[in-house]
C-alpha cells in the first residue's frame, strides 16, 4: 500500500503571535480554515511576553517527556497506579490505561495516559457541578509520595502551553501538542520508523502525515470549535501511528497534550451541516459544553474498573 504523503504544518512565528494587532488571518485560514489541515505550529518560542520562553519550553519538555520521568509514571507498581485512578471521572483524572474504547469497541491497551488540570488542582468546590461534570470538575491526583517532580513539571509546561494557546487566536476547543519523543529501554532515541507520527484526514478525504519541529508547539482545532464557528474553522480526524519497522520493538512514544475548551455552561447549538454524534443531541439541538462532553466521555470510556 502506498504511504501517505508527508506535509509540514502551517507555522506562525511566536514573534508575530504576540503582536495582538498583527493580521494573521491568512495563516489562520490556511491552517484552520475549510481547506486547511486543522493544525498550526508555533515556532521561535521566545520573546518579551514570556521571558526565557525558548529555554523554559525546551527544559520542561525534556523534564516531563524524558525517560527519567515519563517512563517512571508507567513503571510505577500496579498498586500505586491503582491509587492514581479515578473511575468516578471516567478516568479523566490521574492514571488511565485500557479504559478508552476504540471505534471497534475494543479497549485501547496500547496507550497509557496521565491526566490533570495544570491550572486548578480543585476546579470547583460546588458538589452539584462535580456531580454534573465529573470529567472536568473532580480534583487532581498526583503521585506525591512516588514521583513528586511530576506535578511541578506538568503544571509549568501546561501553563506555558495555555499562555501560548491563548495568544494564537480567540477560538476555543484547541489543544496544544508537543512533538513525540521516542524511547527504548528508557533511553531517548531518534524515531526508528519514518512512517510513525501524526496523521490527519483532510477535508478532501486525503490522509497525510503532518510534521512540526521538536522546538515548536502545535495547536489543532477540535470538534467544539467547528460547531461554534458553524464550520468556518474545521476540525479534522487524526491518529498517531506507532513505529512498526524493524528495530521498533520496545520503543515508546511520549507526548504532552493540553486541551482547551469553553466554559462548562457554554451553550452549543449544533448546525445541521455538521452532523457529529447526532445520537447524543436532544430534539431542541442545544446542550451545554459540559453536558455534551460528558455524553462523549460516556460513549468512549469504560465507566467501571
């Protein structure tokens, strides 16, 4: 089978991004518009708005993705990881492995994730909201006794990505993504398979591999932004292909993603031209973002251990 082509993500220099009056509409349309890939990368992460941003970003990526830290999360004893699970949030806080369902209905056992809110340890003390939106409102769980440095690096990198993401534009439901880091036997290695990486299905139904540099941050448009913009900003389906070539045995891929979204009570109206998850939408066609998200979580995650 012919390998999909490789394309570069549309890139905006950070120096341009921090100038709020600069017209970036052409770049944004090229990357996020109806004919774009739904992804933009930010290059040159440095400048006056975030002092020493380039060094901080490189340091934090090295800290949180480095084998010395990331591999230790997955390598914690099973009983410790069990204590870090939060089934009441459908595993959207703390450790999650083998809980998310693939489209085939099978559980995804090839990925382990650690989820936390990098801005608020306790998003709310309102019990009604915690009960209504457990995937967003429950408190963080940190491996304080076993890996205390994770919390510090996680919060710092997450807040940096949020600050850059808020500069990108006045759009919701994007997420920031670092480039993948590959390790073998806890040692960092170059990607062993040129076919491995991020793949996107374009609006004209082509599958392409998208690349951006390791010192760049990439932001993708999510489904909610497409709904709110009534299709002017386009989300595109994507997946990550693991290395599968000779020599890829025991190779791990690590990345850090920051999800950005509207307020829980932001009302979504679902335009007929965007037929996502119609089975979840009530007859009046309106849900809050929190209600919609909880329905999606219930669809894709196993609710019990």
